[in-house]
């Protein structure tokens, strides 16, 4: 038969291992969640950068077209004094 101290020692060892495993799993889940946030932030940054580049290209094309186009004499915002 087992002695009381041996059973107590085994029980405490089992509790310590269980507690340690729970802590390790919690830390791993926190690290995984942080990694997921970083991946999401990187994807959002790449998407935002691509959208900004597309908008810049559209604006550049519009500016080039406006530079090449002749002035419209019926434009209400065109100054009539030539300046």
C-alpha cells in the first residue's frame, strides 16, 4: 500500500503539472492571437497601400489629361482677364 506522504506528493505533482500545462496553453493562445492580429494588420496595410496607389494613378492620369486639354471658354471658373 502507498503511504500518505507518497500519495500527497503524487497528487501535488499532478496538480503542479496540470497548472503548468494550463499556463503554457494560455500563453500559447495569447501568442497565437497576437500573431493573428499582426497578420490582419499587415493585410490591412497592404490593402490600404494598394488602394492609395490606385487613387494616385487615377489622379495622375486626370492631371495629365487636364494639362493636355485646351481651356474651355465656357468654363465658369475660368478667369476672363487672362491671368
